[in-house]
C-alpha cells in the first residue's frame, strides 16, 4: 500500500469516532511518522461550539504528546465521508500545522472520491513561524 492509501484507510476506519452531533460534519485525520506509526484523531464537538476541537489538531497534539517532533512527521491526511466536500483545515489548524510539522510536509485532503496533495506551505504561505 502507498502512504496515502494507508492514511486514507486509517482515517476512514476511525471516522466512526467523530463526535459531531451539532454540525453532522464528520472529519478524521491520520498522521504517518517516519517510524511507520500512524496516529489518528477525529473532530469532537461541544454544545459550547468554541470548545470544539478539529480532527487534525487532535491528531497533531496526540503525536506531540507521544514524543514525536516535526521531523518525525511524513504526512497528514484529512478525511470526510461527506460527498462533494473537501475538509480543508481551518485557520487555527493551519497555524498548529506550521508549528508542529515541517513546511514541506505533505497534507492530503480526502473524501471517498478524491485525494488532493498539498504541502503545509500551500496553506500558510505567510505564517508566524517559531524561530528556535
């Protein structure tokens, strides 16, 4: 299987873990690490909508809390089963991607009919970059 097929299958399988009773917009994200580990996250909504967390942020935060660093991440796939929808990351997720991934890391945007390929830098060409 290719990298994107592995990520797609994991994100699709794990999309059942989305908690989206308000928007009914299911999103699942999966991250491939250089060591072959795949970590996923799903959107979790809340009646106080500002407390909602996006799937890609959950996956990235899980990855970081497990000890993975920017250079460990190969790619991230964001998936929705919603037909004719492309689950592009929101602004908050884009900024988190800039800080927790490398700018040349691959981002896949997927639904059951397509998988688009991008780089982090495509989503945030003028980002706030952490200088270390």
